[in-house]
């Protein structure tokens, strides 16, 4: 695919608030600028090769959901239009177009809010071992990738590196207060139900997802990204079959390729061949198209 891949973003005039595996966050005083790069990580390693259009897909899917879920909970998005950004960002408009979001600045909760609607991944391993997921008992008889009778809420700590760790809801209450924990849980469940129903009509199963929330003037709001192929497990409904692990709309081609190499999963990670980059890019673009009914601008 002929497109520039953005793996590093610097704006010398603006201090960097935070640098994540994919996003760079810049501090504009009363607001933040979140910029989604095309970086991709696997096995907790950032790869030297980016995925074309990945940052634009993540940013614009988040914006698309933010605009459609304000009836459930308010969020931090101000705009993704560079014309709405502060004037000092004008020289960077072309680089920021499609991949940057101007947001309100909230105090992030120190927990990830995870909702699981299907039994897969670590949840499936947990269930096989002790009949529960993150301490929540489940009935007998589930198969791998089965839809749960009801979605479950499984909060986790935020890990700066490595994997997040699941925690009981009671521990989340201690970390943020019982009232805030209950609001975040209820909002997470409502967001997941709304999004899962919506996506299923468009051929995508959202098996599980994670949300982040923050407090702004005492009000709980949705922050970070929402319901993207990076923060959620998206499965094509047409290929879903309980009892086996379905294909997904995210890093599957990348993970499968890396598993085939003689690499011990410690940095530095190996570069990706063009074929794997293009296949992964195609999956991100397909997820965008199925959800929104449109092709990603510029592709």
C-alpha cells in the first residue's frame, strides 16, 4: 500500500504529557492532544514496523463511538478536525489530520474497566481451571468462544509495562471509592451492550472490550480510546463458531507471523514483511468500513 507510515510524532512547541505504545499525548494546558501513531505492539514489544492507516482507524473509530454514546455517558472528545485545534498546531495539520483528537483534560482512574461478553483468552483459561472468570463463578458447560449468558465486568490494574492484572470489584472500590466504581461499572456495561448490539447488526462481534474513565470537575467521563480493534476483541460474525478461536480484526496476522519466527519475544522485535503489514492494514480498514458503513478518508 502506498501511504506514509507515522511511527513517531513530536511537536517541539508542546510538552509531551505521556507516551504510550501507540499514542502520544501532548499537554495544551486546559486540554490534551491525543495522537495515534501507526505503531503496533505484540507480546508487549513495540515493533520497528508500523501498520499503514492504523492510527487513523483507531482515532476515527473512537471519535465515531464517542459521538454516538453521549446519551450513555459524556466523554473527553472536543474535536478531531485540525481546524479546531490551537493555532500553534497549524504547521502540523497535515501530519495530525485523521489521527489526532483534541480532548478535555480529566483525572484518569487508576483502573481499566473490562467487559467480557464471550469466553475467550485469559477468561477461557480461567474458566477451564476453576469454573470462574476473574473470581466471578460461571455455570458449567461453556465452550471456548461461547457467548456468556450475561456480560461480566472484570476490572484490572493499569500496568505501565507488561500485562494488566485483574482485580476484584471490591479492590476497585477501594482504589476509586464505591460510588465512582459503581458508576464506572454501570457505564461500562451500558456502553458494551449498546456497542455490541450495534456492531452485530454490521457483521462484527465485540467479544470483549476495555474502557478508561476520568473525573472532570467531579463528573465521571469516558476517556482514552473506545471500542477500537486495539481496545476490543472484534470477530467477523460470518466466521464465528463456538468451540474454536475465531479470526479477529486486529493483530492476528502479526502475532501469527511472529510466532512462526525463531524470536524469544524480547526486544528488539523483528521487522514485518510488506505482506503482513498489508494484511493487518486491510483488517483495520475492514473493521472501520463495516462499523461506519464508509471507507476511511484517504484510502
